[in-house]
C-alpha cells in the first residue's frame, strides 16, 4: 500500500510485480484500509484522523490531517504538510517537523527532509550520518536505496553492503532479495552479503514466501526453492503461495486454491479470493457476499457481509492479532477469525459525525 503522503509515494518494479515501498501518512479517507495496529484503529471524523480502541472508544481525538499505522509503539501524524510521531497515549514523541515520513520498521523510520531521505531512531535521532536520493524502510536488517538509476542495499548500521548496480530490486524476504540485472534484464536473487545465489534467469520473480518464490520464464509459471530448483511447474494461472496455498483461476475466471504439490485442494467456485492470512482467506461468492474460508474450504466466517475490499483494503486479510473489518448494511464492524463479532456493524457515525476506518499501510 503506497502512501499518498507528499514525496513518500513510490513503487519498485521487480520483474512484473509491483512492490510497495513506503507506508507513509494516509490522507485519503476513501481508501478504507486494514485494521488494528498495536490495539488501535484510525478513524476519520469531520475531516480529521484519530484512533479508536477495540472497545469502540475514541482513544486519540481526531485532530490530524493524516496518520500512519502504529509500529514500534509510534504512529506518524501530519498537520499542515509537516509530519512527526505520537505514542499510543496520543503524546507527541518526535516533533511534527518533517516533510514526509514512513512507519517505523525494526525501530528505524525513514523521513524526508528537504530533498533527501534520512533515517531516525525511535527518539528522533538521525542515524548513519548520511542521506539518500531514494531509500526504503528496513526489512530483515536491510534497506534498499538508489543512486542515479541503480539500486543497492545498506544494513542497519548504515554500511553499504550491496553497491547500487541493479536495474530494479525488491526488499529482503526470508533472507533473499530479488534483483533485475541491468545488462540481461533478467531477475535472480541475492543474499544479505550481496552474493548472487540464484542466477538471473527469470523474466519475472516474486518475493520468497513459505520457502519458495513464484517465477516466470518466457510466460511459463513455476516455483523455485532457495537453491533455485523448481519445486513446482504449472500451467494454471496461479499466484504466489501464502501459508502453503496459492490461489488460481479457471477458464471461467472463478477462484480456487492449490497446495504446494500443485494439487487443486479448494475448487474454483468464488468470484474472487484473497490469499490465506492467519488460516483464513476472503472469498467473494457468486451471489455478491463476502465470507472467509479455512484451509479445508469450509466457512469460518459465514458469507453474510458486503464487498468493500481491494488488494490493499480493509477486509482483505486478517491482522496479526486475528481480526478483520467487515461491512454489513453499509455499516462497519470487526469480527475475529471464527466469525465472533468484536465491534458490531454500527460504525457509520460517531456522535453524528462521519467515521471512516482508515488506511493502514
């Protein structure tokens, strides 16, 4: 999910896949995104953002022009196109003074100062004594950066581990990062020392998940392990694996799932399906209802809700603590992974004011 925040809006194309780089401040209340982060969910009231807890109580009064999700105990907030960070009590911890910010990741946050990207710690101190033309948040102790039109990596000590030489690159996942070679225009994978451990042989490459990565060679889809060996080739129109399952579509454009052996384990009977998250996958039935299935294809949350998701929206997947936003009769609520109602579907207003659940990155 890419932020609409000033100058913190970027996507890196690795192969044919778009990867979100920044999760900065959210300004568009029409993007109804994600869920609770560190026990709080942001709401939009009369043109301002605040935060509500899981009891439906307003914990941080809506007074900001934009916000990010909470991460490492801090959330980014914006007023009059300047940005800083608050804690879960609503106290300003890092002054609202930056031209742009991203959420904290691994206790480090990316900020935009003038025309430069810099990193700060959770106290607001600048790190590494250097700035970048472009940089990404840290993942697995590594961060992507660019010089000119080439990409490389630094570690969390600020040391350049991989010199900027790749045409395109992804963030690290499961110890490996996808890179596109500038000369061959093909994709491979490097480790955290910058060594090319899987040769650049692929026209497309996705992040490693569940020990494998989806790749494409001249339009043919397959999945490789970390040794670069194919563990599955398929003629199906299949996505990357998530929790051991990959969604695919049949000739009628209905969605189902395969397992890592390529076996069709959940038949194609849905107008749409999301990837598995916390053992649940969103499905959109042929009669325009939304529910959530388990890995056996049984409904864990009955299909009684309305469609309001996109690939980057609320209701698409369960949060790490097992909750998801739902919509019923044009009102928002929250249920757990077994369908238990946590917040009833009554939140289309609060004290007579419009409330919209915010986009978290």
